[in-house]
C-alpha cells in the first residue's frame, strides 16, 4: 500500500525535492523573468546598472551552485579542484539523400 523506500528517510527525499525544484526548470524560468524585468526597468531608467548586475550575478550563482559546490568539495578533498572526467558524447548524423529539382511550373501563373 505504501512505498517503503519513500518512507525510509523522509528528510532526504524532501531535501531532494527542494533541490530539484530550486535548481530545475522553475529556477531557470524565474531567472529569465527576473533578467527580463530588470532589463526593461533599466531601459526605462527605474533600476540602476549596479542592481542589474546584482540580479545577473545572483542568477549565475543560483544556476551554477551545483558545479561550484562540486568544485569546492573536490578542492577540500585534495582533488586539486578538478572534477571527475565525464565521457565525451559524439553525435553522428547520416548524410541526407540528394534533393529532387524544384518544379517551377506550379509557381508560375497560368495565362
């Protein structure tokens, strides 16, 4: 009836949910709206350049927090600040077939 794995550690699952919400699509959407609003306010002269820079820096820190934290933890562990290497993903596209010549008779008006 109840999922046993979800009830084992409710604090860890709730923290995971909060982290996913704060660093997911909701955060990106809020950052885009904040930058757009502040940019428009700067354009109309209501917000200073300094406040605009603070908003952009805040969005950078919010969206870059996982990478910054991982690098700080690697630096603290003596890893030299280098994160572990990830495999390179290569996408290969197949060449497309040659296109047929265009039919100009359909585009010409009939006399």
